[in-house]
C-alpha cells in the first residue's frame, strides 16, 4: 500500500495514542527515518502533552458531542456543526487514562504482600497440637537488655493474643488452653520486645510494642 501524507499522519496519530498492535509497529518501523512521519509523530505527541494540562471534559461538552452526532445522523440536510474531533480526543484521552490507572491498581493488588522481619528467628519453636503445648529452645538469642522481655504472640484476624515470655536461655514448654490451640492453627506467630514493667503486678501486655518477627507456625 502506498503511504500518502494523509495516511502517514493517521499512522503517526495512532502510534502516539498507543493503539497500534506490536505487529503494526514493526511494519511501520521503516518510517522512523521518514522526516514527514517523524514530524507528524512530534506534532501529535505535543497535542497529547498539552491535554495533560487541560481539565476533564465537562458535562455540557459531552452533551454537545452527542447532540452533534445525532444531528449528523438524523438531519435531512447537512448541518454545520462545530468540530467535534477535539472534544472527542479530549474525552477519550481521559477515559483511556482512567483505564490505565485501574489496570495498574489491579496489577498492584495481585502482587504478593509480605511483612519483612526486623531480625531473624532466634528460637526453635515447635507445636505439639496433640499434647497442647509449644516447645521453645533458645538458639542464637542473646538477651542484652535486662529491662526488656521477649514475648510470644499469636495473631489472628488483626488481633494479638499473648502466649508467654520467650526463654532468654535454654528451653521452655508452654501449655496451651483450647482458645490458644485453635488460634495457633489459624493465625501467625509473632515475637516482640516488651518493657519488663509491662509485667508488673502480674499484668500482661495487651498487644505488642515492638514487633521483631512475624511468620507461620
């Protein structure tokens, strides 16, 4: 097909709009050194960039577009109407931009979301569901602050449930009641660092102050 000046401008417009398929883009690759085609590409790129500074199409503008279309279809004699290309171009520019934003959000929501741990696990923890216990052994943990305590929690549906203090050294076995046993099977393991004053007068903290680890059981 012979490429005329009009067809070059049409291709340039579609190229800038991004509506060409990869195959079509490869087919017009030979025009990259065509001064006329490059000029049209630059022209339409400038038009698109100018649109970014314009407000979205107003309600009355949309109404005028449809009135013009109706007059063109149903009028018995040709009707002289204001040019609608500029209005349509502006309208679809913002419509396509909205679709692009929606697709980006959908892609983001599909990405896996992970919670980074502040420091590695310093205990070996195993659960004995049949025996209703949690068995803990301090491995690499080195307790340096006498005013703090390391605490084990279970997190379920954004709620934290206190289990017990983690051992500073050696091993520890914790008996689980029915509630904690059920939560462990559905929730996440959480370790935190708490001020020792939180346990004054046999009190226990209601939720973690400084979370050091979140993971599965």
